[in-house]
C-alpha cells in the first residue's frame, strides 16, 4: 500500500495560542493529532511533547521496559504487539509531560488529547485518548473509529443523553482521560485491514464541534484528498468554531 497525507492547522478566531500539534511521517506510516490543554501556552507544550514522544518510540527500537511489557502480556501476534507499543508510547508521553510540569510550575495541570494512526503494510493500527477523533471514509461511507473520552459521552452511552443534545452542552469537553494530566492512561486501540481508496481523517475537536458526521461525510465525498485538510479547516472556521482546528488526512492508494 502507498500512502499520501496532508495536514493543516489554524489557531481559530478566539484563542491566542494554537495548542494543537500534528505529525506526518509517511516513511514510517505514523500520523498524529494532539490537542493540548492547560492555558498560558502550557497546552502547546503538552501536545508537542506527546507528539514527539510517541513518534520517537514508534519509529525507534523497542527499549528494555517495553520488551518486558510485551513479554509479560504473552503477545505473539504482530498487531497485538503494535497496539501494546502504542499503549506504552502514550503512557511514556504522559510520564514525560508530568515530569515537565514538575520542573516548570507555570505548566502544571497541562495535558493533551492524542490520536495516533500507524499504517503497517495492509493493516491500520489506531490508538486514542481524549476527544480528538479518527474517521475512515471507505466506498462512500463514513465510519467514526474513536469514541470520545468525555463525561458527556458516558452519559450518551448510558442512555441519559442524546448525541444531538450533547452537541449543545457547554461542558461537553470535560475529559475522563487525557495524556499527562490524568497520569496513566488506557487508550482505546484497534486494528483493521486497509483497502485502496481508504481515507483516514484525524482531527481535533475544533473541527468536529461545528461539523457533525453527516456534514463531514458530504465534505469528504466532494473533496480531493490533497485538498481535504485545507477544506475541512476552512469549513470549521466558516461554521463558527471557537477552538484551534487541526486535520490530518491520509489516503491509501
């Protein structure tokens, strides 16, 4: 499988700083979006640290601690090993962020969401923490691959709240998990086969706040892959997003 990928980020109309971060490594098949939090530029520190740490671990040689984790879990399947490596990488990012916040008091309380896609041959491996999302566009159909780690999503899952009403709530972004702030994390991970024509979209909530899944599907259907990130950010800005907006679009050819 060959890949192409494009990204765009924008500070948006309200924030002074862009606390989002993104990564494209076509050679290694690693793609990342992170949305930092903490204020006073601490969010951008957290998202940058998380992105860098995850990338370094995923493209580097396994270290002794990671090797022990894989051995102790009895993992033999390559997909299981890679998902465990994603979990390990995210927790190492969380440790690094917390250590940084201890040495820099002005950054205490910082954390970040994190969504990571690794395409290895004909398999796509995904891990996420927080409410940044991943989508798959395949054969004219859009599938959301992640479930938000938020209090509101828990209420939806419990049947106490409809998705439509949830979009209107002011506290919809209270996270139940984040990298750094919440300490150890348990990312959701998954592996699926990839097919020619697949398009993966990773994004921060600055895009999904004003654009629902139905509107997103229409935009993807009518936009070439090389323009998709640019158009999605534009549409989020036009629709009145109040947050930083980041999109990474990955196409399989």
